[in-house]
C-alpha cells in the first residue's frame, strides 16, 4: 500500500506543479478577467461531471469487483449521452431564464457554451476508464493517465501562449481539448481487455449503480456548492475580474490537498474491497491525523510568503492573493481532513453521512454567502469557504466519534501516531492496539 500511496503522491506533486504552471500562464497572458472566464469554464466541466458521476464515479469503483466490467461500461456510456443532454439543458435553460428575468447569472460563459459541453464530454469519457483502473487497483496506470492529461494540457498551453504569444481564452480551451481526448484514447486502450467481450447489463445492475451513485453524488453536488458557489456570487455581485483573483488564490490553496487526495484515492479502493469495518476505521483515523499534520507545514509556508512574491508570479492585479490564502487556511485544513473522512464512509457503503455533512456545509455557504459576499467581496468569500468546510468536517468527525467511541486524545497527533501511520502504509493491516 505504501508504494501505491507514494506513487500516487508523487504523481500528484508533479501534476500540481503543472497546474501551477497553467495558473501562471492563465494569469499572466489572460489577466484577471480572462482567467475568471477560464475558471467558470472549468467549473462548468465539474458540474457536468457531477451529473455523469451519478453512474460513472464511485459506483464504478465500488461495483467493479461485484458486476461484470462490460455491464458497467455499457451502463456508463449510455449514461454519458443522458448527461450531455442534461448539462446542455442546464446551460441553455439558465441562459434563457437569465435573459427573461434579467439576471446577471450564467452556468458557463455563453460565448464558450458549446466548447464547454464538448470539453466536459471528453473529460467525462476519460473519467469512466480512470475509475475502472482505480477499481481494479491499477494505481500505476491510473496515475499515468492522470499525469499524461496534465502534461498534455501544460505542453499545449506553453506552445500557444509562451511560444506563439496568444492571449485569447480560446487557445486555453484548445489545449484542454487535446489533453482530455488524447488521454481518453489512452485510458480506453489500457482498459479495453476488461470489456472486449460485451454482455448486456441487467436492470438490477443499473438500479444498484444508480442508487449508490445518487447517494454518493448527493454529497458531491452539495460539496460542489460548498466549493464553488462563491465563484458565481463573486461573478454576479463583484465582477469577473475579482473572480480571477479569487480563483487564483483558491487554486493555490487547493494544491495543498495533494497528499489527502493521494492517500484517499488508495484508501477508498482498499476499503471498497474489504469487509473489515474495524480495519477501515483504524486505517482512516491514522491517515486522518497524518495527512492533516503534513498539510499544515506547506500551508504555513504559503501564509508567510511575502505578498510581493505572489504579485511577481501572477501579476500586479493579484496583490490580494496572500490575504485570501490566509483567510481560507482553516478551510484548507478542514477539507484535508474531510477527504479522508468522506472516503471512509463512502468506502464502507455509508454515503448518506457524507451527504448530510455536505448539506450542513451548504447551509452555511448559502446563508453566509448571499448575506456577506455582495457587500464585502473577496474577503467574505474566503471566510465563507473556511466556515463551510469547517462545518462539514465537524459533522463527519462527530459521526466518526459516535461510531468508534473515540476520546479527545485519539484525535491528537503524536510522534507515535506518525510512526504508526508510516507502518500502516507499509503493511496490509494496522497494528492492534
């Protein structure tokens, strides 16, 4: 397990660095408004994936050892068509309502709507095969696709903007066209042997995947509102340029989730293929404390870096990035913990707890977001994000505490916890205590 986590973590580190390059290209060549537009386009892809993952997300990982892969693939591809239609209806439906009632709101920038739909399709197709690889615990192949997609995106961005000197948003999208669809073709080739003999799925298989997916995506949809409602509120009430600044700060902060995402990815695959609840709980609690501790150090570094450094990297218009990172610090740590907690509950088949946890966070986001962001702008948005993430994490911790009958000292990190976490990653089972 340690090798899988190390491989995943190394891949995430490299891809995070590539993502930083992408952010730097976007901020320096597109400016605050252009980068704000790109942020909304990427958010649109995420919204599409929320719809598609009703059947092609955690359901694939969870059922890959229970159903025929060919059945899962047929269900997933059929659902892609439904997802594209649903997302398109959402995009153009909101546009019509916005024009009818004179709202200053759109799901994605309408001048790039069809590009957004096609990009979402490419990413969604790739995601199906990534989840097949993850469900089969082919972590090397999973990381390879994850890595190559980021390499392709960065390579084409460098070609278009740094070498050719382009300054239009369109070329940012072209780079992602290449990265998504080429990565999809590679991922298809790596998983083809699992479903080259096709078998039509049963109604039971579809119903089981849909039921599990709905529960899982209910949590993810609510979590997406926690993550990104502030984007829309800033765009509507403060302005697209300010959204570009906030998005840059958010991307830098979210880069610190590398470790928790890496461990949680392997954690979920391992727990989903185990029936030992005690093992899953011990694994998750130790990894929770370990990841939070490790994440705190680079977060402190980002908070202490002079703000002039951010201006030098991103441009003079991004002078408030360090302040926003500081205001989001509590949320960054909270979401690091939530990554491990939510994968514990979903991996043991109790996704409803994640849904409720996300719902608590959404309540805070909606109430505070609409109350504060229109009047206090970016600072309020950063604080709202922190409060929302902290609220969700607190709920999940309470649920874990009820289940495991834990004491306060069990949540405090110590030297022995770090040693035990290392041993846990090296072994198949935690030490009995």
